[in-house]
């Protein structure tokens, strides 16, 4: 192999660096034992490149998020060199997704999707409610920065959802919970409709995610238009605190 073609191959391999941290062996179909040092280094360092991000469809980005969650659930997370990721991303970022999650300490999106520095924009607010600032952040992520997926991520046993069901009144929290409340009448549920009934709380949380997707499309013509063109996909999911599983709702 000539020096030029070797360099070209290395550059291709680096360009194919594990999106969202996927094991390179899985990514390019090469058994781990046969990976070169260059490939191994690429699998643990660097950040998502513009070329790699732009080469993926929204559906492929969602698929990579699902694979990352599977690695998390099965204890096979990508070994990471955060300092290398920091160095690789300092001059520019090309995240593939923007995720709106809850502030709940048990739902760190970067960890449950096994993403690295530079892979995804993350916005967090109690109850993962859609508001103007989050919409602006999503518009920046997709229309300016080129992210392919908008993901609203709810979760089981959400305290904000319980607060909305219980009609909690507390300072600025009252206004936040008001954004969740439309999900209560929108939830179809047979059984005790109480914050003490976990399946009901989770059903309301799921309804809130679905309503949130509608809010995004209704209140952001920019994002709705990008989705109609197929440039982005707006989707939602529920994270199960017990199993670690992310279930997409649409
Ligand atoms: Zn929550």
C-alpha cells in the first residue's frame, strides 16, 4: 500500500469514527481483534466530524441513539478519552441531535445514549417542557448547526409530572407545571388516576412527550419546515428509570 493510499485509508477510518461512540468494529464491520492502532485510537477519541454527521440521515441518527442506549443498558459503554474529545471538538462542533430532557438527576442523556463530547446538544428542564427558549435552542441546533434529530425525552416516575397531577402550587414551579397539565386530560387511562399510581404517572408523562412534539411543530415553523423537507426528524421517547431502556413513542 502506498503512503498516500495508507493515509487516505487512515483518514477514512478516522472520518468514520464511532458516531455517538459506537464501537468501531460494529460500525465498519471489522472484528475488534483486527483493528489497527489507528482504528483503536479513532474509536476512543475525536468528536463527531461534519462529514460523518452530514452523511447520516435522521433515521440513521435515531438508530445510533438506540444503539448507544443498548450499550448503556448492557454495560458495554464506549471507553472514552474525554480530553481527546475535548481537543477534537474545541475548534468546532457538529452534533447530530438536540435532546430535550428532564432535569431529573437519573436521566443524563449523554450517559444513557452513550454519547461523547460534541455528539449531541442537550437541553434540560423539569418535565422536559417545551418553551420559547428551548424552541430557540432547537432552531439553533438544526437550522444553524445542522443537527438531524429533535428528541423530546420523558421518563418514568417524573416528579414534575406528579406535581402537575397533584396541582402543586410553588413559586415559579407553578407556571412550569402548567405546561405539563394539558397532558392530564389527554391521557387515556383505565385505573386510578393518582400521582401514587406509577402506571398513570408514566402514561401522563408519555402523553406530555407526544403533546410536546405537536407544540414544537406548531410553534416553530422553522423546525416544522425542516421536518417536512426530510432534513430533520422530530421524535419523542420515554426513558425507564428501572430498566435503563429508552422507548421511542412515535
Ligand atoms: Zn422528570
